[in-house]
């Protein structure tokens, strides 16, 4: 006799595929950063037009509601954030945005890998700042030294 209350767990293939793609690109960091420099030079005129007045940092423990806050702030016309579509190549957001626009991949909402009831697409905001901290502040995960960021810390 089959149980009517049987729960099926769907394997999050897209989540793992995206994770694998990100790991692949991270394996070639020096090449990625070379392309980053080229993209920055190409986009410099547009970048210089941007005025970042007061950046907003959302911090909190896991499952504390930071994703919901990020989702709400991203809807404001004067604010922006990285998106899921940037994950594979964080340092090439313009180029990778153009590439993803050519596909229909990840355009329909799917539940996050966390299985928390939050549905995302490639245009959903995504907190990815940890990768930037790791790159620009090498010791950000070293618990043996102070990682307090104050006015003496700089990395233009």
C-alpha cells in the first residue's frame, strides 16, 4: 500500500550546475582578473558617471532575513545589487550580463537551493560580497589576526 503523504525531494540540478560553473571560472582566476581589467577599461567612461553616494551594507546571521531585505532594497530604482546571473563570473558583470541575455536559462522562478520558499531568477539580487572581500582583503578569513575595517584600511 502506497502512502499518500510521501514527500519527494527534487534534486536541485540548476543550483549545482551554477555552483560547478562558478568553481570552473574560479579555477582560472588570473585569466578572469585579466578580463576584468579589460572590461573595466572598456567601461571606464560609464563607470566614471556612476556616483556611489552612500553604499548600503546588509549584514546578519544566516536565516536572519538579510535576503528579504536585499530583495526589497533591490526594487528601489536608485539601488542595485549583483544578480544571480553574475555568479559564474563576478568580476565580469557587464560581459556576463550580455552573454546571459542571449539565453533563456534561469528565466523562470525556481526555489533557492536552501529550500526556504524564496523563488529566484537570474535577475534576482544575490549577496556575493564575500568573493570580493576574499580577493581584495586577503586575510579576511584569517581568525588569527584582527579583521576590523576602519579608516586605516584601504584597497581602492
